[in-house]
C-alpha cells in the first residue's frame, strides 16, 4: 500500500463518537466546541427536541426530496434510528420514536427555506425573524437571498449558525432545562463567542473601553432598538451597567404613548440593572406624563429596599450574585473569550445574569439552595483567571458582586440620576425614599455607594472625601 491513509482527524472523532451511547453521541455532535476541536464542519449534525442526531446534509437532501415528491420521507440518523420528515401546516414536521415507546413531533420553520417556492420561503423567513427579534439574522440580506433561490447546504448552515448565536433559542434551552429540572451550565453560559457578540456587540479588537463604546457598542444598541423596539429595549436595559450606557438617549424620539406601550410589554422586570434603566427613562419623562412619574416613584421604592422582591416575594439579591459570579467565571476560562478585554466580559456577564433573572422569573425555588447549586458550577480555575484580570481591572475584588456591593452600586446610580434631574430643575420621583436609603447606607457602609462600578474598575473613584457626606444626603 502506498501513500498515507486518507483518514482525517474528523473521521477518527466521528468514529469514536458513534461508539458512545446514543444520548451521549447526540449531545457531542450538537456541541459546537466539540465539533470545532475535532474539525467537524459547522452544523455537522442536528437533533430536534432531544431526538436522535442526523447529519445536516442527509436532512437537507431528505427535505428537498419531500418537496419534490410531496410525500413523507424516512431519514436515517447517525445512530441508526429513523426520523420522518413531512410537510405540516406550520413548516416541516420531524417525527421520531421516544424512549417510552411513543412518538414525538417537532416543527421546523428553518427547513422551509429549502422549498422551491419563493413565497413559502419568504413566509417562513418572516416568521423566523419575528420570533428571533433583533438578534436574529439580518432581514434585508436574507430576504434577498431567500427570494433568489432555495438555500444550499452552506447557506442553510450559515443561517442556522446565525440562529444559534441569537438570544431567543439560547434562553429557550434554559426554559426547557427548567421544565426537566436539570440545568445545563453550557446553556446558561453559552461557549460560542458569536452568542456574546450578538448580545453585547463585537468583541474589542485592541480598542480601549471608551473607544469601543463609542464606535461599536452605541451603534449596536441603536440597531437592536431600531429592529424591534420591545425586544431591543428589553435587551438594552440589561446592558446599562454604567450610567451613560442606559438606553434613555436611544429612545428620545419616541412618543410617550409608544414608549409606554413598549414598557408595558416588557414588564415585569426584576433585575436591578434593568430597573435602573426604567428609573432613568421614567425620570426623564416624569414632568410631562404622570404615568412615568408614578412608574419612576414605584421603581425607586423597589430599588431602595433592603430586598429586591419579585411578585412572589422572592429576593432577587439572594441569587442574582450567584448567577453573576457563574457567568463571569465561565467567561474568564472559556476559550476564544477569556482573551477578550475584561471590560467586555464584564458587560457580557452582567447582561447575561440579568437575562437569567428574567428566565427564572416564573419559577419558585429556595434561593439559598439555588445560589449554592449555582456556586457549585463555578469553574475552580476562574480564581486564577481573576488574578490575571487584575492587570486590566486593578480595583476588582472578590466582594464586588455580593449583595451589599450590588445594592450600594444601585443606590449610587440612583444618586447620579437624582443629581441629573436636579441640574435640569426637576425632581426625581421617589427622591425622599432615596434620601432615606442613602442616609442608612452611609451609616452602615460608608462610601460604598460611591465606589467605582463594574466598568470603572480600571480607575480610582472620582470623589473628594470631604464632600461625600453632603453628596450622599
């Protein structure tokens, strides 16, 4: 025999993967990081609703045959099981046998983009984009692509990758985990860099914080709101971890009625950063509309309490720090993300933690047990990575994400909003409640509310000690 064996690294990886039990093999083939490590093509395999994985090329060919022959198609999965593809009233229906002997059916709109009929492709694309919101694929670009012809395998993979990087399906995975009672850390903290860039904007490429905010983050935030006011504003509220990053200035052209309608669709909100954004927006419009004055006062009252209670009475501060620590720790040790600037990872971590609070909003649990369980998921090597981050964030310290420091940061931010309103000759709704909270905070934790925030840990506090008592009252 001459020459080298034509066996690739991917062939070896696939061989040993398929030797595993079906559940493990399916999970590995779905894992983008695993596929990248072994050189599998992007979107190498896919599964639906926890069913057996199937190579995408086989799936695409089967669906094309379905459209051509107009009858259901039997497709063989990577583990030898069978899927049935048929045309339903709301997309392609994928059916498979379950472990209990029953049959499960999952609907897929994406596969309609393989239809030879342009009208069907456009209808499916419109529904997909509506469901995904502002972090989905670019509508203008893909409308042109879909109108021209059915997508080929490469374009289908590209479109699927864009969907995988968007926010909605990732949060949906967590919701499914909640139903099953088994939380997956890789769903709570996705490992794909594309997800985080879709969420908070492209990772900085040698840019300092202020330049990145001006050139990358602000345009990204505007695009989210322009594409979908409700869903975009929902995301941007969670990103406001510094006063100038709150979305107030991005919605100045909206009428009071339009903005109020959008906020009604977003409510309820329980994470502290988004609530700060609500106060900021409400305060800026409180003098013209009593609805915003009332909303601002009620939200200030919530944020000034020693607890931040959800509708069911659960204290968000009792588990929000655990979620924040988990996301921060995972981003510090995740390949392709750990090397990004610390400030970008902090913004991603705070934003994702806020989204997780919303995802768990309707779930009742023991907060201490929940927080302990989340802490147990934290990667031990993140402690070492934190030491490396000190070069970029010298004021970082282990207690910066505990409940006392987070609440103090919230009070400090409310103080900034109050000062801005005073400079405009206006009064912050709930100002008297804030004043009482600041007095109590000054007695219990002097100067804590004046410490640098999450994106200010690279510089010293900008205050004079002799002025602090007057500014805090």
